C-alpha cells in the first residue's frame, strides 16, 4: 500500500505540503494541489481518516443519536441532518437510544469515543442535568426537539404546547366539545407539552378535561389502536379524538375501520407531526405540522456555522407548528 512519503516523492513536494492538501489547507496553490492529487491517484493512495483526524483535530464527522431508526419521523429528521452535512463534505455516524436512559448515555459515550466533531442528539430519557454536564466536555452537544434552558443556544425545538393547543382548538372550531385524547408517554417533554396545550384549549372554551376520555399511549401505531379500544369500551360519548402523534392516529383510524366506526362522520381525528404517510391515509389525516426535516437541516447548519466556521448561515432555534387541514375532521352542528 502506498505511503504519504511516496506521494510526496512522486509529486515533488514536502510531506507537510501533502498533509496540507489532504486537510484542504488554503495555503496550497492550485497547481501544487493538482500535482499532489494526481500522485495520490497514480499510487492509489487513500488517506487514513483516523490518522488525519488525530493530526488535524478534526474528523469531519458528526454523531447523530436518535430514539429509533424506524418510523417516518426519525427518517425525516436524519435525512435533513445528513443532507445538509453531506453537501458540506461532512459525514455522519448514527446510533440509537431507544428512549432509555442507559442506552442514551451509552450512545452518547460511543459517539464521543468515535472522535466526532459534534453530536446532534434527540434524547428523551436522560436528565437536563446530565446533558448540561456532558456538554462541558470536548465534544459540543446540540439538541433536537428538546429545549434545555442552560443550553438554549444549542437547542432546536418546536413549540409543542402551542401545537397541542392548535390541534384541540381546530376540533373545537369545527363544533366539537366531546373530545377524547390519546397522549404520548408523559416522561417525554414533547408529549407532556402537547397535553398541556390540549388542556389550555379546552379551558379557553370552558370545556372540562375529562379523565374518562384520556389514554396514555406509546407514540406507536399500537398506542392508537389500544387507546381507541379503551375509550370506546368505556361507553362514553365523544365525537372527536386528538392523537399526540400521527403513528397513534393511524392506529386509531385502523381500529375504527375494523370496528365499523365511520370516519369522519362518526369520529373526527387529528394527529401531530405531519409525517409523509399522513396524506395517504383514508381519510387523509388532519394533523399539526412538525417540520422535523427542516429542523434537522437547521441543527446541521448550526454545527456547520459553529464548529466548521461556515459563513452566512442564519439560525432559527424555535419552530412554530401549524395545522394541516385534510379530510379526517367533520364539522358538526352546535346547539
């Protein structure tokens, strides 16, 4: 296998010049750069990425920690991050935390050990205190879909409370007052904030929050089907259902069809996230837009600006949700 010494000899330049070319140093002239690259190609020389990162203190790689690899939500998030970084010549290393504290900690430690230049993390189980302490280390930590006040300058988040408010307000504006709710796991900040928004919308319209019309799901399709099963089994009347994410909404819709509950004439449903399949459900799902792909791109831009010192990048740290009206809500007459 060819060595850097052989490259320098064939190109007729010093070892230091070859190193500068490999690290894309601006002090090398275009003519010299062409000679070095031609020598590398002739010899079939491929730089050792680990050795380069040790020499330059830059690995050109960014760690990504997400809760799961499956699901449209995480796919859109990772795609946004990777697309933006790859366009800038950076690569990603991805691992998962499965919304479990020890696995999230293990994933973060793994990425730090891989000498990533920065980490973009979607973490739900580790405490704010742990993240703050970890951020004091050598590897900068950027947070997706989570706001930690002490690290606010490194957070990209959605106003989930307002999103939950908009979802329920939309149903109320369509004449519904008997509204059931399938929440996400309440240890997750986005789920608890969406529930708070739901309660605020009810309170503003003098509608009492009814525990009998409430179910805590798992943010998965099963949570939606189990939730609607539980709610219908109670025998209480409700005309509308808020699901705290689209996956649970799809599960609820499937259960409704299987049990002859007509959508939306008998039951209106709204979800949250606006994942790609929401527009292909039947009926098409009204939902709250969570621009996670754009947020992922923004997290990547923050890394590019602060870690790789790219210029002319505007940063937006807080995103606002909007309601996407489709066909899963039916207006009802009020008396």
